[in-house]
């Protein structure tokens, strides 16, 4: 999942940017979430320092602060080197500064034309999603679940276990930062996923890499995030 941050000191303009982002995420069914919109660059930096997901950053350049958008982007790069930075400004003459500050910006959007801003923001979101998916697939194994017209990719390392849902022909994926219900069966998952995923119960398929403890007596498996699942006597030996 990609996290989205907006830093714009003009409240009205910030609301417009946020609305475009939210509409695009909804219409395009993008696996993203708006984490913060603010006029305070330091509030954004504090949030980025604790964020573990790759981010998309829409930054104004003139923030009426002791730090401008370019310097803010430099600081963001220290914590999120793979993040996508987009500058939104009324000052076209400042575009050259993106090279001077060496922040590797994805795009430079001018506020002068509202219709163009809408188009450019949409393009940036789609492009960021495409690049992020390619990067993730190259560096990590991922499981991709199809939910309607939306595809959600989750790194294998972030998956704790799969659970049979109470809804027929549905499975629940328990991951580090979310739970996802999608169409599927344990049989399909067992044949699709690698050796790290083991069936421990007819209702559970676990990622061995994220098991913290196994209580053989009570047949309970504990995971690193505090969640638990059951283990059947018949499948205990295999696990």
C-alpha cells in the first residue's frame, strides 16, 4: 500500500488537491491511503519518520515556513528514498530548483490551470502505483488479491496467515497492517504459495517466517503481531 501526504499552506487549495486525490483513488480503485494533509511541513516530517510504507508526496514549494518545499523534499528523501515527490506550485520559474536540490521529483504541477492540475494529479497517482508495483515485484515476492476491479499486492514478508471466511468461497488475509477478504479457497492458496506457507488447520494457512511461538499443548500458534490461530492435531506434525 502507498501512503499519500499533502503539504500545502493554502487551506482552500489543499482541500482541492485532497478532493482530487480521493476521487482518483475511488474511481481507479487504487491501493493507497491518504495519511496526512497539512500546511505544516514539520508535522509532515514527523509523520514520515514513523511511516513504514512508501509514500507519495504532493508538496507546495512556498510554504510560508522556515523550510520550503524543496528542503522538505530533501528531508523526506532521508526517510523514504523510494518515495514519489510531486511539486504543486504557482511559480513555474522554480522548476529548475528540483535539479539544484537533487530530490528526483516525479513531476512539477502548475496551479494556474485547475483542469490541468486534476489531470496531472491523476497521472501521477497512476504512474506511482505502476512503478511501485514493478519495484516491489522485483525485490520481494508478493501475493496479489483481486477484489472487484481492484488488485491489492501484499509482500510475503508482511503476511501472517490466511483464514477461511464465514462468507462462502472467501478467504481473509491477515497482514502486518491490514486484513483483506477476497474470493478464494485454502486449496488454491496451498498450491499457489511457496514452502513458507503451511496448512496447520483446515481453516488456516500460516506463514512460518512470522510465527513467534507454538503452544503444542493448547494447539495455538502465536504471531509476531499478537494475532493467533488454531492448529489441528492431525496437521501439527507437518508444521
